[in-house]
C-alpha cells in the first residue's frame, strides 16, 4: 500500500509540470514562432525573386544579337569574283 501511495504521489508531481506545458486555453500558445518565421522568410524570398525577375527583364537586350565573325581579320576581303 505504501508503494502504491508513493507511486501516485510521484506521478502527480510529474504530471503537474507536464500539464502546465500544454498551454490549455492560452491563445498565444497556439502561435508557433517557427511558422511565423518561415512565413516571413517565404514572403521575403518571393519579394527578392520578383525584384530579380524585374531586373533580368530590364537588362535583356532588345532586338537580334549582333553578328560575330571571329575570322574577319584573317580572311581576305571579298573581291566579288571567285577564282578557282
């Protein structure tokens, strides 16, 4: 009987702090700070991505790309007649 009473007393002492951590009826306990931080970080990432895309649209060249001829200095000038 003494063992049973001691067990009940110990279980009651341990249950008190455990119930206190549950936050029953406390509306501020429902807010998870990690979720709020994750949502804030997601909004910041979306804003950064939007700014990046806008910058990329502004810096893209308009019109066709310039023609490049790397052999223009080595090749002789075209004389108009083909000699073969």
